[in-house]
């Protein structure tokens, strides 16, 4: 049996007699407050051959079936241990005056910094709705294994840097009535956004402190980056986190924390990038933002019905692409993904390959225009092309004319998902 580990931060209430030795976390918020965060590490045992089989399995649009892998890890939950990072806090001091060495967040950040100093990446993952604790852990572990499936084993010399996933587990429940579960989870997601915002502020302060220490010692930066991936209603968590983060930032500016932000099957309004809307300033936090959407997503129409909305970002992309910042890109996966994973395609096949290659900084495909016809076969601008029959449409990067019409040459680039092998 092999083992793998997953870092986490959560505002869920612990299960068990001791908060520092939990048996798990429930679907309700922490009794210490919705914004109360606990950090820790999950270690789980698994069969290496079984996991390798799922990583090689054809999901219908490339190798790697993260959905099946997630279900396997969920079945292994009895073989998992949770190490919650204990804290020693002074009741007389506020949070900013607490000793850094006694904070659970500081331990998590310092261990992750050590991994980044060795050349690895870190990706924060915010899960979707209607997931209990172990389902969220299983999804994060599946994502981590998929992103690292070309890097060799845990102890093997890898050909490319590893990606360490950090799960932000917010209190979504595994309720049996989908519609009421949706409303309940949406309320929890809004409040949990403040907890995520608090966590981002903690990370900002730690990074500033680490950079000051590095300059004092004359050490160069590690050269690796932190990324963010939000799935489904996890994007609504992020939407509410931005408000809290800006409120406690100098001048109300959002801190540049991430290299890449991935919005996958986003259950937020399609006009969220328009001026005055929550994601209009999202690009301030990252070098680039990528929106993955799928018109065949079976879950988002249910969201439309439950919320009374008519358009979701994860269904057809941005409603007014003219308002997308230059650093934002859209990927239409509608003609690529299929089957039961049409909502959770982020940890499967070619879409997961695209995410990994974006993390590595691989350049995007060039735009397809009348003067710039598509190129098939091999690499284009360093990006692997997928089969022509299953390739999503790639549109021009020219700025729109301000019309809502779906003009072929007026929308930002919708990158083709990269697939294949190098």
C-alpha cells in the first residue's frame, strides 16, 4: 500500500471528542464561528496499481478518469488519518498579535513553502455543493493525482514539478433533497466566502513576511507559484471572498497572490465580470484567469431553476465577453466532454491536461480567424492539439463591439483543450 497526503483548511465543525484529533468534519459550520479556520493534513493509504489504472483509463476525452478515482479514494476513507495543526492562542491578544509559530496556518504555509523551494507548485481547491467532508477530500486527492500523473510516483524522481493541492472545505452537506440542499449550500457558501477571504488575507500576510525575510537573507525567490481552482458553487464562495479580501486590503485593492485562477463549471451569474459585479476585479489577484464552461452541463440548468437565474458562467461563458479583462480566457468544453462527468470535467482527461499545462506556463493556442486558419496536427505555439473531430471551437481574441450577439469573430479566444502526449 502507498500513501499520499493532502493539506486542508476548513471552517466546518469537527467530529470526535478532540478538535485537534478529529475523526472528520461535519456539514455544519464551526461552533467557534463561520470564519473560524482550522488547518491540517490528511494522509490516506491506497493501492498503487488501482490508482494507476484510473489514471490511465480513457474517460472519453483523454486518459485519466478523475471521477472514478475520486470514488475510489472515498472508499478508502477508513484508511485515512487526520492531523489537525494545533494552535496555542492568547485570549488577551488579537489575531495580528498572535505568535506566528503557534498558528496552524503558519505551520501549513511554512511546510508548503518548503515544497515550493524544492520547485513544486501549490494549488488551492474550493469544491462544489452537496459534498460531505470525505467526498471533498476524495475530489481534492483525485485532482492532485491527476495533475501529477506524468510526474512519476510520490518518491520517484519526477520529470516536472509536482502540484500540491490544498483543499478549502466549506460546510456543504450531503442532503437528500437536491433543491433544498442547493439553497442551504448557497447560504453556507456565502458565509464561507468570508472564511476563505480570511484565509487569503492570512496567506497574503505570510507571503509578505516571507519575502521580507528572504530579502534580509539575500535569498532569491523560489520561482514557483500559487494557483486557485474553484469548481461549481466554489466560485460563489470565491465571489464572496473577494469582498472580504478587498475590505481589509490597503486602498481596497485585491492582492496579487496567484499565478493562475481556474473557474470550472462556475455556478455564478454569467454577467459576473461586468463593471460593478463581483468578478470585474478578479484579474487583480492573478496573472491570468481561465473560464472552463460546457453547454451540456447537466447540473447548471438545475441551478437556473433553483435560483431563478437564466444564465450561468459555467454553462455558456461570459454573457458580455467585451467586459472580460485581457488576462481572462475562455475554454468551451461543450464538444469535448461527455457522459456522467460533464460537470466535474476539471479532473479528467484533456481538460485536466490543459490545466496542468497552463500551470507550467505553456503558451496558449493562437486565435483562429479568416486570416489565421486553424492548424491541425502536432503542436501549435507549443500547445498540443486535440483530435479535429472533437476539438472545441477556437474564436478570435479581438475585442467585441459591445454587442451581446454571439459573433464568431468578436469574442475573446476560447482555447482548445490540449490533449495528447508531448
